[in-house]
């Protein structure tokens, strides 16, 4: 029997893994033959999120020059570096383009083809355009992967689950809202992939409550405006008359911070500094474990502050009141947040030059507007200020904080999943919409097609309608017959609709406190509830507690996802190599 490796999920993560298998095979696998089965109903490379069959109005939220599927020397891994083009180099487009998802899908397809071509000739690749339903088999023996519509399973010496973003069953609140909508003839769209949602029930001119102001909202906004025939004439939106009126709010009540619109120049902050491998080792060695708020967050704050002030003092010493060497020495020793604030206040005169994470995180905290209209203007001003600051290189300490966030993420991955709150903050600060999208948002607001509800948005199902209010505009509420939850489903094992993950849950895989699939931090082997790694099952990606900031790595930033792909590929090849050796002996 030829050894067999089954990869379930052929999106970016599955593709990155094949790239690493090809890179490491010459060293670790002696060419004794291997069947590599790739299972995914969607096309290999692009997978579901990046498939060609979707609206061209949906964009990436990364600059094309910041997207690579290839490793470089900054990746800390045992396998060899195999350089390759970024998205913008491959597509021959300007590096600052926000490519649409179809183009990124074409790049991913090409990467997939390259990776397959680079595999040793003894490896045969088979794509099965089906869902995998179940993995069975003993811990110490061959696994079987059952596919939809196929009576016989695929034999698998190893299985890797690169399942990505998953659909989930409704939680109690969503179930109640759905039942209320059914009983009163209302429309309720629960958390979903916006590209896959049926939006036809959202009628022209009708108010629609939208809960969620992140990237799912941006997709929804594009599909319900330009997607309904509206267009932009410069900064003016010309409606088609087929748009509903969107009333959007969330916990923060504001959109994610704009993508930064200028390049890094000059010396990089020397990171990691206060949150590096030594601090992570220290946290992992604590016999009583660690608490994120108490033990990790202060290190995160200190690291991000260091990145910010290093940049400010290096490129704008005229905006500081102390030599960098003095500041750095004092900054290194202060521990309490209040002492740090005092130091910063004495060294950085302009508050706009200080890093205030709490204010960045909750800009509407405590804000109250007398009228709904006053708030619309206030929020437009907020977005305009954010847009201009994030495109102004005089505020390049913001970009240093972005680099700090990437560095911190790379370190925190070793702690396992440390909570959705950190992931959310990272996305809000570092993974926001392209500037042009926020300019569209402003135009839609001025045209009255988009209205802002406020922070801590509350939605009640009452009097036969949905009603939304927010403490930002006391006394104001809005009624609608439609409610859209603009966010992805939670990627938890317990609620996943995917039968494969549910079966694993029943069998006893371990879950993180956030309900994600727990995996070994080094090579991605799936853990059971006693913490034992499964010898033959691996998982990589956003449904695991080894999740990284996103699938796409910026060139020369270390890329924790690449490190993980390399470690998993090597562990898999070593295992398969030993198996082939034993069979030959
Ligand atoms: C809408 C959206 C937009 C995004 N935009 C960006 C962006 O602009 N920039 C960025 O850096 N990141 C972005 N991300 C982050 C995202 O994590 C990555 O871009 C990437 O798609 C993740 O790759 P993945 O392979 O882990 O998961 P996915 O892309 O979700 O791929 C997983 C694949 O597994 C398949 N699968 C799942 N279950 C089964 C099963 N049981 N049987 C067979 N196949 C199965 C699915 O069909 C899918 O093709 C976005 C994510 C989403 C959801």
C-alpha cells in the first residue's frame, strides 16, 4: 500500500502546507511514493473565500504588495526558504492596489499549481471536489476519511484539517431572533459569509438594522449599494433607488481603523523588546498558568508603546522633550501604567503623539449626542480624521504600532489561543478597511443610504419589529423589519455545522476556552482532552487555537503561519518517511 496523506480544505492554508511539503520533501522523504488527496468542494488554491465565482465588488483588505504565499529568511523555520512573488508582483499591478478577491483567487490557484509541480515525481495529487464528513480509525493505525456521496472512505496514514472559516449553528440569542422573525414576518440574517448570503429579502428603501461594523459589514455595504446599481461620482454617491437604508452599529459603534496608506521608511523598531521568546517562556513556565488581562496585557501595552515611541523619538525628536536614550532607560523600568503615563506626559507634549490604546479601542466611550443628526456628523468627522491621520506619514508611529501588533501576534501564538478579545482588537487596529472603502462609507452616509446607530448598540425584538438604540444618542431608537448580523460565524468546534468537526467533538478532541480546536503548539497535531497529541491528525488555521492574524503574510515579517506550515509539513514527512521505511524493511 502506498502511503497516503489526506488534506481536508484546499484554501490558502492547505495550499501553503503543500508548498512546504514540496520544499521539505527532498530532505525528509526518500521518494518511495505518496498519494496526496486534497478534499474540498471548492477549487484548490482559492477555496471557498477566494473562489472565482463571486462578486467583483468584494475586495481584499490588504495592499497587493502585502500579500505573499512565499517564505523568506525572516521566517524562523527548519525547512528551506523558497522565494516567490507577492500578489502585486505576480499580477503586475501597483503594490498599493486593493485587489478584488477573484484576482487573489487566481494568484492562489497559480501558487497551488506551482506547489504541486514542485512535489517529487513520486507524489501523486488527487483532488476530490466533495465535503469530508468524518474521520475514523484507531489512534495507532490508518485513518479513514469519509466523503459525501462516496460509499468507501479514503485511506489516510495522516490527515490534516485546514478547514478555515466554518459555518456554525445559531446560538440561543440568534435562534430566538430567528423565531421572532418567522412569527412576525420579519427578515433576520444570522452571522454568515456575506458573499454567500441571500440579500434579496432586503427591500429597496426599507430600513435594515445591521449589527457589526467590521469587514463583513464592508462587504454587505458594497453588495447593497454598488451591487444594487448605485455608483460613485467622486465623493458623491448616486443611488439607484434599489438600496435599503442601512442602520449600522456595534459594541464600539465605529468602523475599524483605516488601513495605513504610506510606506515604512528608515530604521525599524527593534522588536521584540518587552514581549519576546523569554517572556513567553516565563508565562508558559508558571505553575499556576497565566491570566491574559493580568499577566499578558501589560506586556502587550509596553511592547506597543515601545514601538510607537521608538519611532516618534527617532524621526520626530522635535516633538519630544527628552533625548531618546533617557526616555528609553526610564521606559524600560517603569512597570505601572500610571507611572508610564506620567513619563510619557513629561516627554511627549502633544497628546496626539501619545499612544492611548483605550481611546483608540473605544473612541465613543462616554460620548453623548443630543440628536441623531448631530451624531451622523460627529461620526463622519471621526472617520475623516482617522482617514487623514492613517494616510499622513507624520503619524508614522501608528505604522510602528502596526509592526508591534504583528510582532506581538507572532509571540502570542505560542501561548495558544488567548481569547477572542485580543483577536478582535488586533483586527480592529491592524486589519481595517481600505481607505477608499471608508471614503465610500462617508459618501453613503451623506447620501442618507447609511446611518450610524452608536456604541453598545442594543437590538430588541418587540411590538412585532426589531428596534435598535444606543447610549451614544440617548432617547433615540430606530425600527426595522430586517436585521442583519454582519459578522462571521464563531469558529467553535461545538457549534460548527461541519459534520466532520462535530464528530471530532463527540469523540473527545480538546477545545480552547474560546471553543477552538486545540492543537500542539509545535507541529499542529490535534490534542485530546487529556492533552495527548493524536499521532495521525493535524489541524492548521482559524478554527484552531494556533490561529494566526490571517492567512496572508506580509513579506519580511516572520509569518507565524509559515512557521507552522513548515513544522507540520516536516512532522508529516518524517512520520510518512518512517512508515515507508518500516514497510520496506
Ligand atoms: C470573507 C473573508 C475575507 C477575508 N479577507 C482577507 C484579506 O483581505 N486579507 C487577509 O490577509 N485575510 C483575509 N481573510 C482571512 C482569512 O483567514 C484568510 O484569507 C484565508 O482565507 C484563510 O485560509 P484557510 O485556508 O485557513 O481557510 P479558508 O479560506 O476558509 O479555506 C478552507 C477551505 O476548507 C474547505 N472545507 C471546510 N470544511 C470542509 C470539509 N468538511 N470538507 C471539505 N472541505 C472543507 C472550505 O470549502 C474552504 O475552501 C478573510 C477571511 C474571510 C472569511
